[in-house]
C-alpha cells in the first residue's frame, strides 16, 4: 500500500490542478476535493483538541 502525502499537501495539489484545468467540470472537481480535504483537516484538529481537553 502506498503512502499518501499529508492532507495539506493534497489540498495544495488539488488547487494547482484546478488552476491548470481548462474544463470547468475538472476545475469544479478539484476545488471540491480541496474543500473536502480542508474539512478533514478541521475535523482532525477538532478531534485532537477534544482529546487534550
């Protein structure tokens, strides 16, 4: 099984792909993917903070 890059790197990668995409549907896909990764980061941060309280 291959290791995935950290979520923040995946967000950056998706945003770069969105900027490079000519097709509006591809842009939309990459932007949505970046937003989903950001939500994962936020949820992970909240869970980490809940465990330290």
